């Protein structure tokens, strides 16, 4: 890639202030990275334009403080796609991230992984590959045909939907794209089953559209089983938890707690508190929430 435009015009022929204006006009980090990679001089000039932190969507902890360096790495660009139960993922070197890594599969497993958690709130974010057959992370390649496998061993694969890109001014992006207004649509409490207010009289802001992870859940919040949303988290202070207990769920034994709207006390859903399965098959759900459909209504016009 060269630092030139159509017709052979070189960007490096521009003055430094003019180049800084070019970088300032770029609204997406991927464009800043692409331009910066054209030359060493442009990489240095584009530092401010590229500055983003890759944050946990639930607590905003900077999981990857220098996102541009991570997105420019060979691991990110060349690692093969890894489909996780959590959805599409990004590959990063562990050295770029501030994470908690724990719990590997048994030595008899053909593929061994470790669970990767946010260094702030402890929520599951993805996996780290530590073994593929006889190959282990950090080992030297005994044969050239193992080069590709060793490239991904030791890499952290983080689920896209658990992450946010955050600029120094607090502006958030969806991993390289400006946040669409629809992502900020609010879900409000309907006061269904509230002891303090009549149905439709609460309206407390609970969470945003971008917090929704799945719509294929079912739960009983006091009115019988009904469809529910599985979400990354609620707004700070929007809910309180009560009645933690052990439940036999479709996915196995877990400890769960009821979730109530802080404003009207209505029971609106649940929180997964602890995975009790021997192999921790449900660790990706721990700390996340569900909310029943009757307790929420979508406000398309609200955005903050």
C-alpha cells in the first residue's frame, strides 16, 4: 500500500498540518489504520486519530487499551475465523489485553481452551486457545506444516458483541463503525406486576437495543412462562436483585436471582449468578441478564 491518491499524487507531499486535517476528517478507526499503515511517517502522524480503547460492553473497562495496535497485529489480520457459542470473534495477542484467564479443559481434550474474562467486572468475553492436539501454546514448530496452527495458539478470541470501541472523548463505536441511532433505542419498564404503579405508568429506562444478545429465551417472572430477551446488562441503578437460588434450567444447574425494577419494584427478569455445571458449560452467561417481554416496551425516539 502506498501513501498516494489516484493520479499519482502523494499524501506525503502535503504539509504536516494538512495531513493532520486529513486524519481528523476520518470518522472510523479502520480508515485511520489503513492510512497510517501506508508509511512510517503517516503512522506517527495518525496516532491521535487511531486512539481507541476496546472496552467491555457491560462495565466499560478497557480490555484492550491500544485497540489500533491490536487491530494492526498479524494475529488479528491473519488468524482464521473461530466461531464461538457467543458469536463472531476477534483474535488478539494476550499481551495486548488486560484480561483474566482461567480454567482449561482436561489433558485428554483434542482442543484445550481457557475462559477469558473482563479484567474489570469478570464477565466472560471469549476463549484463549492453549492446545490443538499435540501442539501447545508457546511451543516451537517441529514441522513447517504446523506453522498455521501455532499462529493462533495462545491467541485470545473475544466475542464481538461483548465489546465496544471507545474514543478518548467517550464516543462509542461498534468496532470500527459509527454507532447507528437505532442501537441507542431504549427499552423502558411497563410496570407489569408492579405493587407500586399501575401497568404503563413506570417508563424507567432499563437498557438499550445494543445490549440485546438474544431473543430466544423464556422465563416466568410471576405471570407464567413467556418470551424473554437475553441481555448484556442493565443501566446502572436500573434494577435490584433478590431471592438468589439454585435452579435446574434447560442448560443445566445454575444459581439465579430475580431482577426487579428499581423505580416500581416490578419483577422483570433474572440474572445468571453462578454456573454449577461440572465443565462450566454456561460460564458465558454468568453475570448477564434476562428480561421478560411483558415488562418492557421499546422507545424508538430515546437515545441517551
